[in-house]
């Protein structure tokens, strides 16, 4: 009991429910290992008792909690303080303000921000704690909006160097805004990758979430490119010829996107551009960027420079270099100053092109613009894990427990943040991360948004099923999110597909975080639709909570076919409604059953092919029948393009505040960008947007595609014709 109580006090769950009605107890050795990663010794009964007493003693003497959260409406987690306690707030802008939590409505409110609260009790005790003052809700989308969802690397054009870049993103945003009245473009994470070769192509295992990857740069749009002369210009011309060859290989010869080959060319071009002096204005802007980004950029660039010398896994570096604050690291930073500055310069260039892409989106008429994606974690060998070692739990990785779809559980190989370390810094790493991502964005998608509440920690060397949930201070995490989104004027979308514990979706909706609703998973799992009857089927829209709300798993399962498709009026309003995601089959593949054939060819099916095909066809037929009853498929059955349009007509019939169109769906692409459960069996994250035959379709051809225009004109009309 003592160990269980100790685990509870530190947010470590000793049981979990893989399915409703079944509870599994976490093994004792897992609990001990997770507590150890939190700095708590639970190896023996005596150690447990000592830890419990230390915790009780700390609580007895504490005036303030680790973090104080105050949000609009007066909700706060401040405990009852001794009468006469004086409170002062050191604000983030350098002021000191008195604060009386009991003051009436007429009192001047504290400014939003990340502050420091100081308490002085009459008995002489004093304390301080980070204070997060946040608005009650995240900004809402500007009316009903629609836009494209795309993996940027897959969006090649006649100007890109073998993979999509920030110039292509700006073009897509401007074109879709002006042509179809689109309000946003949602892209994959653009985080900096761990360098190869081979580089892990997954955008969800980055080296750093704080800084974008310069592989996305459009080289020709860097101002210094125009001033290359002599031999440097000749070398640049050779590199652009190499880029053209890479582009032809993908668009004409069927080659996969080769990120390493693209970066090799761009790196050499960037080395040439470094020889061109910056003008006074550009130099001043660069100096401002360095000052603004401070220690975080210095750490990131130092890691990049050290990785060039010692390899990309800092855990194998010489001992002194494994500590970013060591004297040896300081000496190495000085010795590698030119390379450190090179990587700082790359971050500045990339930041500038991100800003330009967002400006282009807004100038084109978008009301949101770019929606960036925040991966759930970082690579254990990368820059963030090196620079923020105190914030990460050593020897742990995050994943998912066993469930109906993955009997062994999942280990994603990403180290988790320590909740106690976040609290001790006032959530500074998280706050800085959000601020960086929202610098040039109108929205943010948060992958696995349930991680703001709890994450499944797997001790190193353990099977994924032998993990445990560790709880985070969701009130503080959401307050920081609301604060930074409010400052940026940005909407936030949470990827909440899969198993979600009770109360999480409600808490997210209360704070204005939109959910993610994928058509094929939105079914009447609780039977409420049948019970209410067709006459009452629209009532659920009033509260914004449909009966489905992503109730199926988010990793490719089709959910329970016996549950009826959810009527459009019963979908939640607070969501981004889509037909698919990067981890799921395209709409054409879903309609034709091609995705089942693909998984069969790769040996991923756990049941006979005929059974899978029968259930899949039944599920699709149920949706097509609903489209027919609602008058959304006047073309009748058998027309694939018409069925894709019907899917989107249906999405636009729901109350969803945002509707996303997966760009490959607009041209009939059959292939998923990522096929969960595969590694080298399928070319994940390396496919260009293609048509129904698998022929790559560049941006210029997308812009004149009759199939795309037919779909998007309907989307525009149904969304209000903006």
C-alpha cells in the first residue's frame, strides 16, 4: 500500500483499463522504475517510507503549490493561506504588483503571462512559485473555414529541389486562398530532424521541436543567392542542375523522395551563400534574431556543430560533451564557433521563409493561414534531449498500452518530459516551444493531445505492455497553451483520436481546443442515434459533442461496423472534420478497398483477407447509403470521384467549425503517406502527391486539375462561397 500511495502522490498510475470493464495492475518493478525516473527511491519498504515522510514534510512546510494557475473566471489552484499572508507578483515585464485573490470584481486584474508569485506569511515563512495567468479560452476559428491538409515534403513543384519546400507552401496557400476562399493550410511537423545518413524521414521523431529544419528552405529565395558571382555562381548552377535531376527522378521516373540527397545539395548551396556578406539591414535583423532566441538557439546550434564532428547521438559523445553546460562543451563551442554560427544562420533563414509563407497566406485572403503540427516528443539522441536533459525522464520512452488493436502495446522511442521538472521551471520549456511554433502561424495541431493529461511511460528494456501512465498537471499545461495561443491569435486543434479517458475531451472543449473528427470513425457507438430517432438526431450539435467524437482508434482500424454512421447534425461543432489523415488510407483507397489489399500484400492483416474485405465493404456501403438518403450522392453508386465529393459534402453538412481536405484526395491518390506497423516494408514519408494511377502530380498540375477544381468548388459553395 505504501508504494501505491507514493506512486499516487507522484502521478504514477498503478492500474489501467485496456478496455471498458477490465482493469490491469501495473507491475511493481515498473512502478519502481518510473518513480526512479522521477527522482524517487521506492526500491525497499524503508525507502518507500522515507520518501512518503519527505513528501509529507515538504507539503507541511509549503505555502504555495509548485505552480499557481489563474485563468479568466477566477478559477485558480491557490490553497488556503494563513490569514495576513502578503502576496506580490513579479510580472514577466519587470513590474512588482500586490495581489489580493479575495479582491472584488473591481480590482485591477493581473496581466496575462508567466510571472513569479511571492508569499510572505505572518509566522515568518516565505515562498515563491511560478504563476501562470491565462485567458479562459483559446481563440476560436473565424467563422466556418476550410483548407487543405498536406505533408509539405510531398508537394513538389517545378522549382523545388526534389521535395516540397517553404516556397511551395507559400504558393499553395496563396493559390488556394484566392481560388477557393480557403482559410488555412495544415502541414506536417517542420521540426529539425536528426541528421543522417540515413535521416529518419518521419517528421514525428525530430531532433528539435523548437526549431524548424532548413531542408525546407527555398534556396533561390534567400536574398544573397542573387549576389553569387564567378566560381561560386558556377557551382550554384551545378547544384541547381542536380536539384532538377532529383526533381525529375521523383516526378517523372517514379523515384522516392530522398531527403538526404536534397539536403546534400542544399547544404552545399548554403555553404556558398555564406561567402556573400550580409547587408547592414540584414545583419542587424540577424543580430536581433540571435538576441531574441538566446540560449535555446545557442544550444541547438552547438548540438548541430558537435554532431558534425562526433555523430548525431550525443549519448555516444566524449563524456564532457554530453553535458551542455560543461567546461568542455564551452571550449568546443568556441573551437566550432564558425559552425555554430552557420547553424544559427540556417535557423534565421528558415524562420524568415516561414514568416514569408504566413504573410503570403494572409495576404491571399486566408483568415487563419498556416497550421503547424507539434509532434508528441523528440528523438532521444537529438538536440532537445541533449540541451534539456533535466526536463526529460532518463531511461523512459512514451508509447501506448495494450488495447484491442495492439496487444503488445506501443513504444514510440521518445523520452517524456518530467512533470515535476516542468513545474519547477514554470513550464518554461513548454512555453518556449509553443511560442516558437506560433511565431508564424495562425493555428497549431497538437499530435496526441491526450498527452497534456497523461502519457504511457515505458522503462528502457521493458516490453511496451509493461509501462505505466504518468499524469501531468493538465490545468497548467492548458493554461500555458491558452496563454501562448491568445498571444498569437491562433486556433488550436488537438488530435484526440483513439482511446481517450473520461473528461479529457470535455476539458479540451472548455478551453477552446478543437478536436479531430475523421468521417469513417464517427459512428453512433452508444446507440443514442437509434434511440432518439431521426427526428431528434440533430440535437447533439447544440452542445458540440457528437456521439462519435473519434471513438474508434486512430491507427487504421475502422471501428465497429455494427454502429450506425453518425448523422451530420450529431457531430460536435468544436472540431476539424476530415475524411482522412496522414496515418490513414486516402478516401479513394477507402472507397475502393485498396487499403485492405495493401495491408494484405504486406502481411499486416490478422484475419483472413476475405473477412477484412467483407467488413470493410460493409462499412463503406453504410456510409454511401447514408449519403444517398441525405441527397449527397445524386450521381448514384459506382462513380469514385462523385463518392469523394459526397464525402466532403457530408463533412460540410456537419456543424464542424473547420473542414480539412486531404490534398492527395483531390486528385485520387491511393497511397497513404504513412502506414503504421511498417518500417522498411513501405516507403513511409517519402511519397509525392500522386493521381489514381500513382503518377506524381506537381503543384502546377494540381492548380489546373479538373478533378481538384470540381471538388473544391463544391467545398467553397457549401462553406459559404467566401
